[in-house]
């Protein structure tokens, strides 16, 4: 039996095993779902949007990571 912190790999889609685990534990943890390079790009974009809102003096729209 799997535990709630079990890690899965994502290949071609969600499998019946993934669905069963999600229904049982309420969480899916995919290991290496995206590359480290993609994570860096996403963080860069988030920081760019954050800086834009600060320049527009809209700090109430800020989301902390």
C-alpha cells in the first residue's frame, strides 16, 4: 500500500494508480515533473510580474513564494 508522500514519475499522463492514490490521500507528488531550467524560467517570470506590480504600486496583488 502506498503512503501519502509517495513520489511518482510523470510520463504520458495520469494513470489509474495516480487516480487511486489521489482519491485515497488527496495529493499527488510527481518527481522531476519539469526540468530545473524550466523552474528557473518560471521563477524569473514570477519575479518579473512581481516587479511590475511593485512599479505600478499595487502591492496588494503580491503573492509570496
